[in-house]
C-alpha cells in the first residue's frame, strides 16, 4: 500500500480476490490444486516450454514447517538468525515427508529435471539436535555441511529412482557434490562453485544474483548489462577450460514474488529484461548486436501493447538526477520508444494525464525540480524520474594542505560490519592504501568499510558531472559538501550529480561499505559540455 502511494501505482496493490478474512485476520495467499498445476504444465507444453518445479529443502520451507512442525529438529516452527529453521535430516519421518512431497511433485511435472533448492540453510539447530548428530555419527560425516550434502545425495537417489535429474542451488557444491547433480549458480560472491562443479563434470546454469534477479527494480543500464552477459565467460576468475565450458548449460533469471503483489507488476519487473535474457540464452556471442536489439525491442513493445502485457518503459534520458547550471540550462528529454508521451510537473506533484506535455527542449533560469513521467499509448503511467536543476555559483578552488603531496587517492580500510556510511569512521582501522582511482582493491573482500580522500585539479570553470556506482552503499563529498547519497544496502546502483567548480584544486571524499555480498565501487566524471563518463584519476593526497 505504501509503495502504491509512493509510486502512484495501482499495480502495487494486492488484488482483492487474493485476500480473505479468517477469525478477524486479513490473510493473503493461495495455492494451486493438482488440476491447476496440470493446466499450467499443459499450457506451457503447447508453447514448447517445460516447467521445472522447486520446493525448497532442507531450508526455506517456512510454509511446510508451519503446517507440519514435526519435520524440524525441535518439533516447532521457528525462525533462525537469518532464515527459517530447516528440515531435520536426522529424523527418518522428516526424510519420508520430503520424499512423499517430491513423489507427488514428480507425478505432476513430466520434465526430467526437478529443482531441490537447498540454498541458504541455517545449520544452528542441526548442531544442537541429537537426531542430526546421530546421523552425522552413523555416516561418519565431518560436520553439518556434510550432513547437508548427505541430505542432498539421499534426495537425489529418490529423484533418480523416479526417473528425475536433480538441480540444486550452488550451495550444494559445499560438503561434496554427487557426480550427476546440476547446479544453479546464483552466489555472485562465490565464483569458485562454478569452477569446482565444472571441473568435476557437473552441469551449471548461470543465474548471478542482482544482475539476473528480475525482482530487483531495473536500473537504467540493466537492460544493456543483461544483453551483454555471456554465460560461459561471465566471471574471468572462473578460469574455465573448453572442457569445463561445455558444462555451462545456459542461463536463468529469478523473479521472487514476495514483494510483487500483482500479475501486472510481475510483467513490469520482467519486461523488457526477459527479451534480453532470451537472446543471451539463444544467440551466439558473435551474433549479438546491442543496437540491433534495441531496434527490435522497439518493435516488440508494439506487440506487448497490442496484447495488453505490462512492461517497464526504459528510463528517459537527457538529464541527471541532479543537474547544475550557472546561468541557464536547456533540457532535452529523450526516449527510445517513439510511441510514448512524456508529461511533467515542476511543483512536486505526481505527473498525470493532465500534466504539461513535453513537446521540445525546456529552458530554465532558476532552480527547478522536474518530475518526468512516460505515458504509454493505452494511458499506463510509467515510473517517475526526478531531475533537479540547481542554479549554483562555482565552488571555489581549495588550498592544498601545507605538505608534500603524493600521487593517488588515499584509502583507509576499516573493519566495518554496518549498513550506513556515516558509521564507518568509528570502526577500527585495518590499514591504508594509495590507489589510482576510487575502487575496491582486488584482494579486499568480505565485510568492508572504505574511506577515500584526495584532491584533483579541474582544468576550467565549469559544470562537472559525477557518477558514483556501488554495491552496497556509498557517499560522495566534494569540497566538504555531500553531493551523492548512494547509502544503504543495495546491489549495483549508479547515481549521477553535477557541481559547478572553479578552475583549480578540489577535495573529494568517498565513503563506501560492502556487506560481504560481492562488492563494487566506481567514481566517474565527465568534463563540462561532455556526456561520456570516465574513471576519475589524477588524484593527489
Ligand atoms: C536464492 O536466491 N536464495 C537462490
Ligand atoms: Zn535435527
């Protein structure tokens, strides 16, 4: 509801037919009957599609353990530190439950592959459970990781006995992989799983977190990034031989729906990225052509419009989130889709079908905050984009510190386990680095808090554009003032802003943290009058 209001978007409301009131509680949810599943499978089959089911085990089964709490170690439905408590692989009754559920699933889905899940298993309960510990002892297992592998292998025998092949998330590599399982690699921060699995001759489906997780809101450059993804060479540090590359079977995108309340919103999340995914799955690398794809995408949009399929209008271009001018500025708004209308407001209200229509370049002479919004031919309003135009005087050049300056930007690495840049400074310092640019040194990974400081000499009075991209949060300060706030936990997110700078030296500071989930950071800029961004170098400190 809050999102529906914030985004002025009815697709964020839960459809009334999915709500029911029971004993005064409003409940949301539903289930498929076997008949409905058969219907889905038949519908897909007519279109040449096989459906692969996944009922996640031994973790991520909150729904099952609420109905059948005896399948857990404690006999109670509960939540651990990060995830719901898993099934107890020490209890024969729980294993029987798991196999019975899958036997039912096998009979509904004719395709040879079935996905067990097996990701994100919190093993704390297993450590304290006498049944789990007895199982570890009986089978001479080393620890709870091997118990997880034992469970996966036991389930795989059940799959195979029923003519099915097992797929699991890449966590199943830990603790020992059976020779025949296929993995879906999703942990962008654990690339070794792919190297290990393919070296052992196991097949891999490539599905990197963030990039191919379509439940994340599409950012401006995501469509191109998805299109440019090459499954077999996605990570240079996989170091795959031609023999190993043969085991990369294809790609997958995920759209977890717990925050996607309606079918229209689901369509919005996956379109147009699904079009790009299809090409990376089916087109040979040397036959890919982004410019050509973009043209064909415009044609596809016409098809989507005619069939009433919702999609995300690619971001309007021609402006930054924050734009700076000294005297006047001219704004030209572009869209790659020829059939949309752009409407805008300057008073902070959400643009609607009655708002001013954009018909050509707009000139501003005073600070103004625009909200632009595309409208599709059927009237569907797209995502709003704010463009702030700030009239500014040049920020004066700074005096350099009274000391011998050294080349490079100085970076201080803090032992930091937080979610906010402002708190990094208080965390213990590990060591200092001198770097050419604002980036994460190759060897640094895990939980990080990094603070960069340096001066750069700007060649002329003018308006400079900055882009700060990070995963997780980051902040950019110029001459001691906050310019870009890209704070908080998130995937790769790029924010741009401008600042009017007088010729001379200016002081830059970037704060950055990563929550041990595969970090990246870059600081780019464009000189006055230019749009091409390049990595900022030439620092002194
Ligand atoms: C996953 O996203 N936990 C596979
Ligand atoms: Zn147990």
